[in-house]
C-alpha cells in the first residue's frame, strides 16, 4: 500500500465499519475452533488492528514487509517480524493457524508460493483463514491505491487454496448486507485514495448491519458480497 494509507488505517481500524465488520466475520468463522490456537501467524498485518483481535485465540506473531506499518503495529504491543508472504521466515510446522487478511491480492504476492509457505509452516490439521476482495468488475481507483493486482472470484481464490493442499471447510461471500453501499462508495467516492471517517451515526448503522449479518448461520445463502472468506485445514 502507499505509505500515507498506513497512518489512515492506524487511526481508523479500531472503529471504522469495514475493519470492525471484517473482525466480526472472522470471529464467526473461528467460533467452532478451540478457544486457544496456541501459535498463530498473521501474515501482512498492516498496522495490527486485526492481529490484536487474534490474541483471544492464542499467541500471535505478525509478519509485515513495510517498515512504517511495523512501527505502528508495534505501538500496539504486538510481536512483529519483518518478512514477506512469499518466503515465511519460520521453521516447518511452527503454527496452529495462519491468516491472510486482504493480503494475497497485493502486487508482489505470489498466491501459489504464499499458500505453499503457509502449508509448510502449519502443523498437521492446522487452520488457514483468508479474507480477500471479490469481483473483478468492482475494480476501482481504490484498488490501484492499495497496490492490488486484481480482485478474485470465489472459484479463483478457492482453486489456489486447494492446489496448495488444503481442505476447504467454508468459502463464503461477506459484506452482503452493505453490498449496495460498497458499490456506490467504491465506484463514486470523490477521494478513493483516502480512508474516510464516516459520521458516527452512519458508521454505527453499518456496523449494526454487519453484526446482524455475521450472526446469521453460515448455511444462510449469501449469493454475493464485496469480499470472500475462506476457512481451510491442512490435510
């Protein structure tokens, strides 16, 4: 991402509806896992808001390539290692869970290598959790600013996961409840290069919608959404 984005992210990710919503969906995906996944690797942590959330599941190590993001994440008291998804600087079978939250779509990330590395460092029956951006037709200036290479279809992203040797437990669209708002904001936003602090009432309304969506059973049909969530296990 461009450097100014990290400061904006650090200032907003504790309360902004999109970050709050993503954590709600991750919590829903992980609800049936043991409460403590002893060792967790969060790859591409940005400024660490979601990494901090993962501490409820066990000991977490964050991996990040950008020095500015590392500095901001460490201000949260997080353990952060410098490195990239394409070559994880950890021994074989070191972790119980590996996460990629909106990471794989970035330029410079080779999905096959990154997922192969995740498979290598996971223990047998280890958990893989991924979120990433959906629908190539939603490509906008914001994706350019975020230095993305493309947006995924469910088929494309799940194929990468399967080819790496994982068994997929769940592959779902998320952010279904605010999909229309997402389309309007992404395609017609006057400042797509900036994360925007919304009026408190509107931000809270979007969080309420996302919280309600996250409470729905996973079998409830979600035919569309602005992001994709995958939960998988190492065979």
